[in-house]
């Protein structure tokens, strides 16, 4: 579906809490008028856009919003838990949690081609989400689908750059109307609105995370033990970036773990392990990127912690390649 909406030139840029509050009041009224007493479904990944849509809809229609959080087993450490805590507990949302880890990892077993991995993850996600949508629809309990579409998605769709990322599609024959309260906002405005809605700062300002998650950072064919090592090493990197302030300034930073081992030594014994590769880049548009100059003291600390705390990792490497020639992700 090619999108044709145009943001009116008269629309003020939302840069302050006051402007965000005003936007929220207007949207709450609009959403209530559109939805009435009906139910709305939302795939809640925990990313910035879907989180802000969820918070806005909870404010407008409370439990008429049904959120589905699919854990594909490729989330970063603590991420699904954060979604459950923020939306399930603190905001008391109607939240369906689907732990589909086994389903995804079984399908991905032995698959090493990056694009095939992406297709499997994307396809499986739609299936799992649609299973939930079908249940609600057949129970007569679903009339609307909310999406975290933002204005850059509309622009890219309009210019034929890419199909809208939320274009996965619902099962055939299911007729629902879209609710897209952020569709005329830019990312920075979405963040201001998110903070005004009371979402945690870390959630609203989190770094970009690809849809296929850790699946494209656990290089080659994913195994559960290597995925576990990657998740733990990535959590240490994030913690140390938080501690030294880099988390606020670096655009995207993460660990990738390749499907290869090298010889090392631990406790005076031969110790074969995987390397953890640090990637930390800055960019404005993700088309090109430069490498962050992480201070050596921070690199040494991260290396010491990862090799001591993460089973299976015996080396830490620092990727110094800008984009081009490297892409930001390794797959
Ligand atoms: P690359 O690796 O192409 O990444 O330099 C540019 C930006 O896009 C993100 N990325 C993805 N996001 N699905 C996504 O939703 C994907 O398959 C995907 N691949 C890369 C990447 O994290 C970076 O921010």
C-alpha cells in the first residue's frame, strides 16, 4: 500500500512538553471518536514507536487496547521483561505475552544465510501475531489495528523507497481499520510525546534495534549457547556504556558473535571460544556511519568483564570499519 498522507505545513514541530501535552489531548479525543467502544489490537515490540502508541492508546481507551508482545527469543537481555513491567504492571494494560522462543529457534536451526534468516524471522512473526489476531477477531472482539507508523515511513512509502515496515498484513478476510496516531510525527517528536506520556527515558531514547533482533548478530546458523553468550556480552557492553556516559552519545552499539572459535587459555587450560565483536557507530541516516572512538580504559574494562563473565567467549575484538565498507550490522 502506497501512502499519500502529507503533513500540513502549518503543523508546529513538537519540541516541548507543553506542545506534546496538547498533541496528546487532541489525539486522545480523536482516538475515542474513531474507536468508540470497540477493541484495538497492537503488536508491542517495546521499540520506541510501538511503545508510544501503546501509552497513548492506554490513555485514550484503557483496556479496549489489546497489546500482543511476541518474544521471538532474539530480544536483548531484559527487554521482554521491561515490556511486561512497564505496560503489564505499571500501566495495567491488557497485554498478551507470547513466548515463541522455541518456535523461532527451531525454525532457524541450521540456517546460515542472512536473508533466509530474516525471512524466517519476519514470516514467523506475522504468523504468531496473526494467530492472536484471529482468536480475537473470531471472538468478535477486534475492529481496529493500531500501528506505530511515523512520518518517515509515510515519506519512504510515498517515494517508493521501501514498503511500509508494518505492511506485514493480517490474515485474509480480516477487515480492520487502522489507528495510527503518530503517522505525521518525526522520530524526535515521538520521543517528546513518549516522555510526556510518562514512559521511561531509557525506553523512549533507546538505540535502534533491528526487527530480526539478535538473530542477525549471532552470525551464521544460530545456536542457543552462542545466542546466550551474545546476549550476556551485549548486556555487559550496554551496562558499561551506561556507566561511562557513552550510551547517551553513541548512535548504535552492540556485540556480534561469529560462528567460529579460536584457541585461548583459561585457568591454565586450553580454552576454545568465540570472539565477541564490539560495534559502536555514529550516523545521522544509517546510510553511512563512522566508528565511535571508545576510550581504551573502557575497552579494557569491557574486555575483562566479558571474558570473565560470559561462558564460551575467549576474546573481544573492536570493529574499526566505517560504513562503507562495513554495514552497521554484520549480516
Ligand atoms: P545496515 O546493517 O544496513 O543497518 O548498515 C542500517 C540500520 O538498519 C538496521 N537494520 C535493520 N532493521 N530490520 C530492521 O528493522 C533489519 O533486517 C535490519 N537490518 C539492519 C541496523 O540495525 C541499522 O540501524
